[in-house]
C-alpha cells in the first residue's frame, strides 16, 4: 500500500524502529478515533450508553482489525489468524493473569451468564473450523468465507443481545462519560486517527513479515507473539490500571469483550475478504484460546465471590509460559 516504506526494510534495526512506530501510531490512532467519533456522536444526541456499546467497544478492537485488513490485503493470512488467536491468548492468560495477581478480578452476572459463554463458543468454533475440513465445498482446513459469515452472524446476535440487555437493565449498563468538543477538533481527531491506524497497520505488517523472513521465523510465531502483544496493549494498560484502582470488573469485561469482538467481528470480516487457510501449529493455538475462555468461566463459577483469584491469575501465567515455550521449540 505504501511503497515508500520498502527501502527502509533492509536493516533489522530500522525494522524494529518501524515496528515500534507502527504500534505507537496504531494505539494512538485508535484513541484519537474513539475520542473524535464519541464527541461527534454526543453532538448528534446519541446517549453515552450507546456510544460506549458501539464507538468505544469497536474502537478497542480497531488495532486488531486494521492489522488484519492490511494482512489479508498483503496476502499474509498466517499473520491475520495468529494476530487474533495470539491476542485472545494474551488477553486471557497474560493480561487477565497479571490483573488477577494485582487484585482479584470480580465478575458481573452478565459476564458469567452470557459474555464468557459467548467467548467460549467463539473459541470452540474457531477450533472446530481449523481441525475439520469445510463442509461447504471449500478445500482444506481453516476459516473459510462461509465460516467468516457464520462468525459475523453470531457477532450480530451478540450486539443485539448486548443492546437489549442494556435497555432492559439500564442500572447494570456502564455509560461512557463522553466530553463533547468543538466539531472541527472532533473531525480532525477522527481523520488523524484513521491515518494513524492505516499507516501504523501497514508499518506493523510489513515490518513483521520482513523480520520473519530475515530471521527464518514463521509468520505465525511473529503474529502470536510480537504482533499480538502490540495490538493488545490498550487492553493491557486499561486492565492493569483498573486492577490498581480495585475496579477489576471493568478488567474482565474488557478482556472478554475484546476476545468476542476479535473472533466474531475481526476474524469473521477477514475470512469474508480472503479465506484464511490453516498453518502449522494452528490446532495448538486454537485449542489454547479455547482453554483460556473455559478456565475463566471455571474460575468465576467455583467460588462464592465469583472472581478470578490471585492463584487463578498465577495458573494462567504459568500455563502461558508453558505454551509459549512449546510453540517456540517447534520453530
């Protein structure tokens, strides 16, 4: 997309600088886009609750979405899948694990009864798609276009159920406190945010692919680690800060909500644009993502406080370390 970047891709140190710069642009671009779009929505009379359920919720998944759109456009389908699987694994095992170590993570009834089960369904669906060949006449294993459509349909159901619950239980819904700003500033933030997202996504994908090629490391490993961690930075910062403020119900909602958006919206859209074939190691990665959601549900269901305790956070971190060691030894 941006050919002027190509001459800078020959030096490993420049690649690292471009990669870091891409993450900065991606994260800040998402922040600016959300701030500007939220302010514009507020000016049009849209409620804080609806803004929180739409603009802000979509905004937190924009880093993964942009990286995936650039990846499928460049033909780097391994990076597109591993960005999502890796982000969800890091969200659950690392971010939630670290958060629980700082302070036990409390769950809300809505999360236990609907959000966490939906995240399990999302993870199990992806696992099924990568271990079973498509029954829709498409060759091989992976996320087919029909699989992508199924994920998007489930995403529509998730949004419908979320809005309906917020309408029926306004006392449980958390409204986003939106501060309106002058129109020109809001529009400027939206435009600059979009540019930051696109340029940042391009820098990340091109740098990551070149680093993988030069170092002889599969794209899937780069996607599961460096790219996935980078696109999960907003969730990491939000959740850990919430833990220090003892407001960990927000932390759990951020992680689970991000996982659902990543699979149903981002992976679904990516597969519709370009089918995502399986890669070596995808079964272990998909299985790990599914185990993470199941463990979270198990942790909050097996104690009367309905929370992920510090020992649960420790288990999540140890399991991630073991998983990462196993994946790296397969390179």
